[in-house]
C-alpha cells in the first residue's frame, strides 16, 4: 500500500470513529451550558431564559464559581429556587428560600419566596405578612400582584380595590400571564364578564401554553352562552393536558349545549374514569344520556353514583331535576328535601328555584311561594327568578302582576323563546287578552 492509499485508509477510520463518538448518547446531543461567550453562568442564571432543568445546572455552576457579592448571591439563589419550583421540586425550592433568609433575615427575595409558598398553601395571612415586608424594600410587579390577591383573600381590601391593585402590578410586569389569569377570576367574581374574558385572553396571548388561561376563557365564554367559543377554548386546554378535569367538564357542557350529546357523553364518561369519586362526571354523563332520550338510564347513573361519591347536593339537584322533567314530582321533592334537611348544606338559588317549580307543578302554592321568595331574595337580578315569580303569580290569580314580573324577566335577559311558553300559560289560565298583548309586545319585528 502506497503512502497516499495509507492516508486515505486512515482518514476513513478516523471519520468512522468520529461519527461513532458523536453518535454516543449525551455527547452530540448535549448542549453546552454556555453558548454565548459574552455571558457568564451568573448572567445566564439571572436572565432566566433557559429550561428549568438547565437553569438549575447553570445557577448551581454560578454559585460554585464564587466571587459573588451578597446581593448577587441572593439573586442567583432566587433564580435557583424558582427553577426548582418549575420542576415541581417544591421542598428543595423552599429550602433555598429558607437558606437565603438564614444568611439575611430581611432579604426581600427570601421573604417573597415564602410569601408565594404561603399563598399556594392558602395561608393568606402569612402571605400578606411576608409580602408586605418584601415589597417594603423591593417592589416588583409580581409580588405586588400577589400581595393584592392575598389582601383580598383575607378581606383586608375589597374586590374593587383588589382589581385596581392587581392592574397596577401588571402595569409593572405586563407579560405576567399568571397575574392576568388571576385578574380574570377577580373580574368574573365581580360579574364583569367581558373584562374577565379580555384578561384571560391576554394571559393566553402572553403564554399560549397556559392551560389555566384557556380554561378561564372557556369558563367565561360559557357564562356568556358562547358555546362554540367555549368548546374551542376547552379543547385547547385539553390539548395541553388531556387529564385536565375542569376543562373536560366544560367541554362536555359545551358539547351538550351545542347539541352534540354523544360527544358530551363521551367526555362525561372520560371524566368519571378520571375522577370516579367526584360528582361532576356523573352529572355530565347523566345530562347527556337524558338528551339522547335515555332518561331512566340517566337517573340510574346518578342513583348508582352515590355509592362512589356519597352525599352530593350537586348530584342530588340534577337527579331531582330529571325527576321533575319526568313529571314524578313527589320523587323530585323527596330528593330536594335531602338537600334542605342536611345540616351541613346551605341551599342555593338553583335548589330554591327547583323546589318552587316542583311545588308549583304539584299544586302546593304555599311551599312554592316560600321557596320563590327566598330565591328572588338571593338573586334579584336573575331573569329566571322573575320568570318563576311570573308563573307563580299567575297560579295565585294575580295575572296583571304576573305580566309585569314577566316583563322584568325579559328586561333582565330572559331568552326570547320563553315568550311562547308564557303566552301558552296565560291562555291556559284564561287570560286571552293578556296573552295577545304579551305576544304582540315581544313579537319579532
């Protein structure tokens, strides 16, 4: 073999060896911790722009290199703690915050960290204490948002004040998707659904991977009766987490409202498999079964579910509702009595409304009136409360007051398809002129 051939042969061997070396797991694929020669480990740690797993390594490298001022050390420890938290290594994260406070008991980084942990543990009084001390020496938008939420949950400030303070915090850190999501829930609590929707949409625009933000969109769109938009948002949340129970429930309801009962049933059954000890999946399943014409099967679903769930006012309500639809009024009232007789349950508007309707259909006007009055006292701006009042007044012989109550219901947003139903009731009670008047008043132009 000549020298040239020998060199070619050696080059082939070296190339093959190099390919094998680079293909070895963890070598060719491994990304250097530092890819920018202008940045140190400390700078990369503080920038917080890498994956949590790599950030833990980067921050630990920065700490091991030493030469840090006390302020730099606290900064880097703070980044390390949050990287650990993002990896669901909560105990290690909390230990880092405590280590910061061991070195400096007044550290705003350490105090804020404990404030966040207290908030997530629902220890809001502790959270307020930590965060007030932290923000006194170092004000950040994120901490100010959390302080406002903690103050609200300890009744230190009102809902309106909480909204203003959270908005002020977000002005300092406008790309804080968690803060926008929490603002959305505050606004939803206050009944400002359009503003709540805007906040949730901002959260998912900032971070499209925020499944909780997509769920917030789905929730508010449902409250606005925008069921296709509800379906889209819930589906997006489930694309991010297929086992997200709340989103699965919301999507099942959206399918139900859109008339896709089999898909609603499928999501309900999946929810039962995912959370067999919770009522929500059984209710979604039963309502879909009823929509498919399987009411007795739906009632059987709810009855058998009690063995898994136990006493659930939510599930009992829907069982009573189906029995009412079945015109088995005594059985419906028996189920509702379970809610009203339970010492640990405070009946809500829906419980009172349904009991009033059942009693009305049974001819028990006294019980119906007592229940309707309580329902209206709870929700004076609810159109269904006024529609119930209109029906009951008609049964009590007060037709003029009944028509006025119906007008109030329509003013508050009662669906127009109820006009036809109410007109039929007026005719049934012999109020023909009033029936014509109501029909003419609300007829489509």
